[in-house]
């Protein structure tokens, strides 16, 4: 039975050395306490489907999507319809993972983006949900410094929470998506890295192009001491340059999302009303 499980895992793309059930688990057998091997099997299959990253369990502090759903439902005083919070996952131009945008004009004050590249699509969704949580519900943020035992601290003046700064690379991906009217791929936003020496110090500069939108234009960012900052600098330049073209498309996109959200909500209420009449 254990061998069969290993074969199934291998069929789903799990490497052979990971598909093998640990001896400590396999030794428990399949009777009585056989739930342990089965749970190990399910965990490994789930991690395989999520790109190697485990899905946060409900109630886990890292389950930002679940917490966001809970807080929005509480604020709206109603249950959320499945898919009402629209997560759009895109392959990051770096090719190292995924980025995600999150929107709902009725329930969220703005559109949010993942603040870091996710190793899996699910991780990118949780990153976008985290950004939304921090902006929409700042009271959930953990204080940077907690009062020490036996010492009193003066209450700090209450100030409006600053709007979180979105990752410029994620902003550029969103801009490209608006301009092209579809989900983007790695080939749609091209990063070209140039490395050079300046006074014995290695510097980096990035040029960005959007071949499918405007193959003639290249956006050059300021040079930086590391590759990540160089990419961010170039992305900021590109986002600024494309802002005028993106603005009307973004407004049209928001209006469409608002209409779809209203339609889903109306369908949900009609279904709920019909269920009440049937009772």
C-alpha cells in the first residue's frame, strides 16, 4: 500500500525522494493509526499542487485570505459570495514566481497587489490579501514595540494609517495587463540587466520594454547597488511613463468589476430570498 502511494505521488510530479513515505510514518501501518500515512500523503500532494508551498490552515496566522474574508464579511454584515473578492494571479516577469492583484470596488477601497513575488500562486494571493488587510483594517497590525512589564507608556496620538506602498514591479504588471487587456506572460514585460563597474564597485541598471504594447519604447531606470533595486527603479520609470495611457483603461476596468460585483450580489440575494420562500 505504501509503495502504491509513492507511485501515485510520483505520477503527480512529486520527486521520488520526496514521494517516499518516511519510515517513522510507514511503520505505523494502515490499520488503526493508518490516518498518519494518509495525512502525510495528502500533505505532500497538496504541497505539490501549490508549487512546493504548504497551504496555510484555517486559523493559521499566515492565512491572510481567510482573515480578510472574515473581516470584510463582518464589516459588510453579510456572507461573501464565492469569487466576490477577485484575485488575479500573473507570472512574475522575473520568472521566479507569481504576483497577484486583488479587487472589489464595493468591498475594498482600492485595488491591492502582492508586495513580494510568491513561490506559488497561492502564496501570491495571500500576499495580496495581507496588503489589503493592513490597509483596510490597520487595527489588526501588531504594534512595533509592546509595553514592557511593570512600565507604563504614554499613549501615542492616533494617526491615520499610511497607505501601503505597492511594489513597483507589481504595479507595472497591472499596467501591462490593462494595456494589453489580458493576463500577461513573462514575454510581455522584458527586463534587461546591465552590470558595470564604478570606482571598483559593481552597479546594476535595468531597461524595461513591453514588446506586445510598444516595441519601440524602452524605459531606463537609475542604476543601483543591487539587482532588485535596479529592477524597481526601472519599473517606477515605466509605471510613470504609462500612467496617462493606463488611467482611462483602469477606470473602465473598475466600472466593469463593480458591475460584475453588483450582479453577483443581486444573484446571491435572489437565491437567498428564494431559499427563504421555499422554507
